[in-house]
C-alpha cells in the first residue's frame, strides 16, 4: 500500500503540531508524525515523499507536511484512486476524506520555489502498475469487481484501477448483459490480457481463466462436441459443450481436405458438430479446431458428416 507503515512512523518521535481546521475554524492540538526535513530545491517531479495531512485547504484539497519550509498542496482530485470515476479532469481518481495526522506516500507533481504540489493518487497508481506487472508476469488470476458495462464490454477493478474487459473475453447472453443491476458489483475472476502503463491501457480476460481451468480437456487431439453459433467468411465459431461454453474457431481451411470456398454451404448456425482441438493459446484464450482431422479421405466432411461423426463415436482423441 502507499500509506506509510506504522512501524516506519514509529521510528520518528511524534511532535505536537498546532493546526487550524478550515472546517471548524478553531486551533486544535493534534499529535502528528513529522516527516524528516527535506531540501525543496532538490525535489524533482515524480519523486516520492512522505506526506502528513495538516488540514483541509481553503481552496479544496489538503495542506500536507512533507518536511519542507512550507506546507505542500494536495489537490482534491489527487487524493486517492477511484476506478469508477469516468468524468472530470482526472479519470480513475478523485477525492476522499482524510484525517489530520494521516501519513501517506505522495508523488511530487510540481515544484515552484518553496511551493510544492503532491499527489497521493499518482503515488498509489505507480504502486498499482507495479502490482499489475507482477500479476501479468506470474499470469495470476485476480478476483475483480465489475464497475460498469457498455456496448463493447465491461469495466472491472484491478488493483484499484479500471481495466477493460471486452465481451469477446466474457461470454454472456444478451439477456445477462442487459441485466446491469446484477452484473455491477459482482465478483469476476480475470487474467491480464494487456498491461501498458505508458499508454495507461489495461485489458483483462475472463476467457483466459476458463481456458486455464479446462486445459486438461483441451489438449491437442482431443475430440470435442460443439454447436455452431456464428459463421464468418474465414470460418465458424463453435461453442464447446460441457466446457464452460468456451468458443473455438473452426477455420475454413480446417473444415475438410477438400477445398471449401464458402463455409455457409457446409454448416448452419445451431448445428451440432464434432471437432478436434488442434491448438490452445493460453496467452489470449483462443482455441483452434479442426474437422478435417476426422476425415479418412478427402471430402468426408462435405459428403456425409453425420456418418463421419458416428464413426468417430465416443473416441476421446485422434492423432494430430
């Protein structure tokens, strides 16, 4: 966390600081941690400092003791990470109540003479991106919370930051997507699909979690049953039965050893078929399928696929 640890604070002798409360308008004595003295002239933007809340500022935000000759200023929109904030000057962060004497790590955002501006939110964001990088490196599963849903996908929380979850990586029925009240606030396991701190781009996938959980049943050569859910110029999307309704791609080149020019002349949406798993890419959760691997001779899939499926029967695997 970015809040300075109790053990760290205990290493310094508390001092009695008289602070004026902008809300109460009275002088109040409080015991507060005193940050070590710093040379403001040597401060640089992006530097992390220890900051203790002095009082609410008259212009909003807070005055902060960072060990300099003058209090630093913490803008009201720089107080904390708020992943569900979508409006305003700074998305994903904003205001929260702080108590006098609270101590945090803050990032220096500006220095002009002895005047210093700091941001707790940006310090927290820096730590959050490091945690996200570790999650991505370990390919760990993260229990996120759904914040909002839109036409292209959902936004979920990941280490107190908003992450985009495209619908292609979270399969829901149109009815389930429409019931926003049930989705928002729900927990969902995700894996990182893309994390780019420089571009502030964070994309996650629930599909990758499901694929990882089913890897034992998706080995190359595995025979699987599915339903054709859509037809594209490049192939058919197959929903795999008894496998968390994962979708796989049957590329047009993998339909038959006889050349197929139009997949719509071979399959219909809603049709039950059998396929062979030829590749699973855990990095993006994609599953590649084949029906031509079932053929004894070229064209079997086109001439009498029902007979071919019956011949395969209950076979668990075929040679790839």
